[in-house]
């Protein structure tokens, strides 16, 4: 087994060790849209050691959004409440998806969220003017 494969296996095991705790935190629902179908732990920051702040429970549709699937404004509206989470993988992850759309409500939602001001600024700078 190659070193990369071994590292990936260990990462998946580390993520898996958080699955029950993440599921309890999420109340067995998607932490972005509150959907209940096909839930899995999503790795928001794959470049750092997984922990409760870097992982989120997402449904299939929200995982696809995180991977770059294009979505309509109505679909994105359903994840706006995630911006008020105190969990970075939930709030900032949803914010990164929302800034990709050009809807007027996104700027206000991010601005009113509980995220750190520096993170808000980074997200707001990504919005097309």
C-alpha cells in the first residue's frame, strides 16, 4: 500500500471516529438544510487534522453543493440558516457555497451571521458586485 493510500485510510478512520458525535450534534439531520436523507460526515478542511469543528453532517444534495454542483436560488435559500451555527464547518462551509450565487440576500445573511468579522470579510470579498 502506498504512503498516500495509507494516509487516506487513516484520515477516513479519524473522520469515522467522530461520526456518532457529529450525528448526535446534528440531531440526525443535515446541518445545512435539515434534510434527513443519505447523511454522511463531510470533511470541510481536509488539509488539517479532523475534529468536531472541521466536520459536518450533510445530506447528499448539500455534499454535492460542497463539491461544486450548481444550484438555484431556492435551493440555496434552504441552507442560509446554517450561517448562524457556531461550528465552522457548518457556518463557513455554507457561506462558501452561498457566495457563489449572485443573490442579493446572501450579503445581508453573511453580514448578520455570528461568524468572526475576518471570516465575514473574506466571504463577502468573494461576492460578485
